[in-house]
């Protein structure tokens, strides 16, 4: 899947503290160095889906991997 294929309901997080906070909350803090940027879909006080991107500034054609 690429960045372009993600819908508008996903929020892009690139700040390292924000990324780490999300990863810690889903028990995946070991992925902090792998994914400098993540896309999250937020439900009612929970993360429904999280995708990681290998670039700190994602481009539309960049691959993303599902984390949650």
C-alpha cells in the first residue's frame, strides 16, 4: 500500500514524540527508529489503524506498512 492509497481519515504524525507516544500506546515502541512517520485512524479514544512510513516526510508513492 502507498501513502496515496490512504484515505483522508488518516492523520499524519511526524513529530518524534507524537510517533513514540502512539507506538508506546499500542505496544510497538520498538518500531520507533523504523518508522519516523506514521498515519493513524482514530476512533473513540483509541487507535483503529496505524501505518508506518520509512520516510520522515512521506511522498505519495512511498510504501506504508500496517502496524495495527
